[in-house]
């Protein structure tokens, strides 16, 4: 088998890259470890920056997004019961975010890929990357018990944090930066109307809580929990009680309780691997970096990496220029580190850290007061939340 670009991973990064390349006539094959149904069953992000929406338009997969996505002009920060609205649209000269589930983005990209007849190999085991430091890289994998080899010009490692691509890079060639937070998020998805029509990020004495949504009838709620908590110990009743205790009174009163259709605990981590190119191997999305979900940047960063990577590859094939390839890592990382900073900062502002002293707790409150009483303070939050320019 041969292709121009071998893409490892059929998450949003891999599928979006495949779609953008296919539309430019660049042949690509996606190799995915899981089945398509499994990929679609993972409930993850749901807030899209305007830049990501534009990329989905470019990829020709934004029709349902524009029909069903909820455009949000703002969101609220709450601190000890006080609420402050960040007017995204007013503070950024008209920019907004769109609420549309990652599962829906993935679904739309999969349908489009099927429509153009591009190849995706699902349930590929034991994926191995070969010779990406030379001119003729290859990817091999086992499908239905048979090892197959795919020769290519480039490999795009879009296989998430636990994927094989980053691990295939020789140890001395990669530098990793990491912060692991001493808590996680317990998330519940429920088919009940959201408590508020915009997202509410709340910091309370008992810990952080987030009211989010996937549609006008589907809510996504989170509460900060310690890392030793088990999902099984959280009945729906216990979850909703805890959620309401952490929210401002008016928001708590508007929470509609309903049976969860998904419940899970996600640990929080900040992580960056540098660089993001090794010869003819590129890393993109969670394969290269992780942010805590505070700030809604993970999925959006995967899309912005694909913006730089797809442009670089298109320039290589169409314009015979490798300038984009040579500067991919540098350009992607410049934006990644700013999103890492914002996610780390928002996590620090809103969570209860077990080791925080009373001084640090006062600093959190002072930070909130500054944002709530300063247009400049609020504008900084808004500018980052809608997404920095590509
Ligand atoms: C539980 C959870 C909740 C999240 N919530 C939010 C949120 O609220 N807001 C937010 O902004 N972000 C959130 N994120 C982050 C966001 O979902 C990710 O940033 C996004 O999925 C990154 O896309 P990706 O394509 O880079 O990686 P992924 O979505 O991880 O896709 C990688 C793909 O590669 C495949 N793969 C892995 N290993 C191999 C292999 N060896 N061979 C072949 N294929 C392989 C995987 O099966 C997967 O399909 C969440 C993440 C998790 C895990």
C-alpha cells in the first residue's frame, strides 16, 4: 500500500487533516486503533472557537453545525456565589463561540470522509512507525491478523495523548513539560434543559463546578473531585446535590435534575512535547499537548495544529515549498503555549487546591474581583476564550 500522507488516529485532529488534504487532492490514509462506533461513543469537548468553526467550513462539514450549534455571545464566572458575565461579543469586537459536541464534529467528518471515498482503516492493531527520519517513511499495522505496510511521504501522528507516535520518537529528541493537578472533574451528561443558556464556571468553598450543555435539551455538568474518588460512589442524586451546593443561588435553582446518560472522572493535566516535527513525522493535537478542560481549549488546539499542518503539507505538494514544514513546530507551539497559559490560569483561579494557604485563597478572590471590576481584566479573559488568532 502507498499514500502521500499516513494519518495515525481518527479523532478530530486526524479526520480534519484528512478532509482538508483530500479536498486539495492530496491522498491520505487514516489508521485507527478502535472501531468507528467506539470513537463516536467518547463524550468529550463541546465549545468551538470561531477559528475552528471556520476550519470546519473550509473542510465542507459545517452545514449541520450551523443548523444545530448554539452560538454563545458570553459566559459567566462565579466566585463564592457572585456572578460576573464575560461579554465575549462586546469585548472582542464581535467574536463568539459555538456549542456543538466533539462527537458531532467527529460524526460529520466521518460522513464526509466516507462520501469522498477516502480510506480509513479501523481496528488496526500494533501500529508501528518506521524510518520517519529518512526520505521513505512507512507505517505498519495488523488488521484481521495480517501485518500490512503503508509506504508514504509523511506521517501525521494524530493519535492522542496515549498514542504510539510521540512514543516512537527517540528519547533524546523530545522534551516534555508537564503539570499534573491534584484533582479531577466528575462529569455528567443528562437529557435535561441546561440551568443557564450560557456556560457558568463556578468557584465555591466546596470546589469548582461547571454548567455546560450540548444542546437546548442536553446538559453537561462537572464538579471538581479528589483523585481518589470512584464514579460508582456518585449516584445521580449525590452528583446533583453537590453541583447545586457549588452554584450561585439563581443558577442552582434552575438546575433540572435527570438521569445521567454518561458519567466519568477525568484527571486534569497540562502537558507539552517539543518539538512537534521529527523528520517526516508531525505530531498534532493531544499527541503533542494536553490542557485541563477549564477554558475549553483541548479540541480547539487540535484544530489549530491542523490549520498549520494542513497548510504546510498543501504548500509542499502544490507550491513545492517546504517553508511551512520547516516552521510547523515553531508556529504551532507559539499558539499552544498561550492556550496552555490560559487553561492553567483559569484552573488556578477557579479550583480548590488542597495545598493552598489562606493567602493564596485571597489571591484567587482578588483576581476574580479584578476581572469583575475591570473592562480590561474581562477583555483579557474574553480574548483568550474566543481563541487567539491563528
Ligand atoms: C474525558 C475527556 C474529556 C474532555 N473534555 C474536554 C472539554 O470539555 N473541553 C475541551 O476543550 N477538551 C476536552 N477534552 C480534550 C479533547 O477532547 C481533546 O483535546 C481532543 O479529543 C483532541 O483530539 P485529537 O484528535 O488530538 O485526539 P483524540 O481525540 O484523543 O484522538 C486520537 C485518536 O487516535 C487513536 N489512537 C490512539 N492510539 C492509537 C494507535 N496506537 N494507533 C492508531 N490509533 C490510535 C484513538 O483511538 C483516537 O481515536 C477532553 C478529553 C477527555 C479525554
